[in-house]
């Protein structure tokens, strides 16, 4: 008699820690994948989620995925023991372990698969993100694991190059977009909700997923300041919890005029409204393993200005508008064109955006992950 393959997913990236309002990055995509696997409910795999938390929770309920919590601290002082003693195997017996957060200490790497979103820690290192640790430890972990999933062809190429693994060990499984949050069904209502949120009914541009480094938010801010000084009637809304004081000083005039606004801690529901109500989203990132903001904006029927580097053209396809990340003048020119109502190019308009977004679904990702699990876990007889 054949029984389902028992898959244990390390759900620690999905835990919403006490005091936080929403998940980011790997935590968010891992949770979306878990929810899609729950909805898919493939009978050939039996999936369990495992957390290690004393303060925190999974911000979702699952109909078919049981959740176990192992009261074991997280961190280098404690995780090394999981490499030497089969703690997870004893706590929650399984045939295959999935580590969605790049790296973990594991007892049986040959019965482990991992998701590595990119190799940025080699090709675009940012030490404040702990990239030195990844450069030191991830290559050996990737080589020892049974299989690797990644969301883009570009990321696969870098993983093969930097981590020293064969190409057939890396499976490309693109992420999807949450249609319950990101859609174009009520753009007028979205604009009204954003107006209530911000206190301004002016049209606006949007920039999300911001930082002082690779996200290249500074180019958007400088382009907007030039457009605003030239009479642009759009506001710029920037979803950024802690912009540096130097940026607040450089852009003090549009900030004081209420035309540039930094929005901290935006929950996903409001983020969907921000995308849907915007005239355009500006995301000139220098490096992305996938680029969810491009996909989420397109799912809301909103044009995206981004770059052709890394994986971004895979996600944006022919529906995005592309600039050089240092092309501040080009960004400014596009803002002026959008502001005047002129079309910078027909390919970016709503039908093309929606069609491109429709190519990416979480259900397809979940189906591909089930095949990925079966490939590396085998069906147990």
C-alpha cells in the first residue's frame, strides 16, 4: 500500500513576531506558498508546518496543513545541535524537509530541499543583511541538499555559478500573486481609500520595497523632485518605514509641501489599494531574485517602470517600461508624460499588465512544488 510522502516545511520564516504588523520578503512568499499548498491539497503529499517560537504566530489558518511548534530557540547558539542530533526527525517524523529560507542547520541534508531566492550575497552583497554569513555557509549547504528551488532563471544561473551546484539540481518555480489582495476590480474605490488614508485626493505615483542600496529609491526621489519642481501635479507615495534623515533633508521641500509622503508599516490590504490607485509604480531596482512589486502592480492594472537587470525582465515581460537604474532624467521624463496624460508606450497599459500578471499564479507554484517534493522525496511504499 502506498502512503503519501511526508513533507515537513520549516515555517519559521512565516512566523509573525510579536510587535510586527506584517511579513516581509521570504516570510511573505513562504506563507503564500503554504496557503497555496493548503488549497491544492494534493493527496500524494502530506505536508506539515513546523515552527520554533515562544512569542509569535502564523498569520493564517490552514484547513489541511497541521502545524507543530517545537519549543527550541532559534540562533547559532542553538541551531548547531540540529545538525548533530535528529531533533526535527524525532519531533515531527518526515520523509523530506523543505527549508524555504535559504539556509538551516539540518541532520539529513540528503533528505532536504531548499528555496534560494537569489545569490545576491555574492553578486550584490550588502553586509548589513548578513551576507557574509551566507557566503560562508550557503555553498556547502546547497551542495549537500538534495534539490534547490528558485523563482527565476536569472537566480538559477547565479546559484549554479556562485554555489557550485549542477544546473539539473536547481528547479525554477516562479512566485505568484495574491489575487485577493492585488487586483484591478475597483480602481476608483482604491483611489478613494488611498485619499482617506493620505488626506490627499491628488493623483500619485508609487514606490515600494525601498532602501538606501539596491532598491535604488534615491533615483525615484530625485526624479520626482525634478518633476515636481517642473510643475508635476502628481504626488509621490513611498512605502518606507525608516527613510534616512539625510533623505528627509534632501527632499525637505516636497515633503513640507505634502507632495512627497513616506508611508510606514503599510499592511497588505492597504498596499493593494495603493497599487490599484496609482497612476504608475516606479521600481528601478538594481537587483532582484524575482521582483514581486512588478507583478503585484501589474495584477492591479497599474503600469510599472523598472529595469532590465537581474530577473526583472522575466517578471515584467513586454508589459513593463524599462529604464537604466541611474537614468534619473528618464525616470523624470516618464513621470512628466504620465502627469500630462500622454502614453509613454501602449504596451504598458492595463490589458497588457493584467495579461502579464496572469502568467504567474500561486496555484501553479504549489503544483510545481508538489512535483519538486515528489522528485526528491520519492513516493514511499
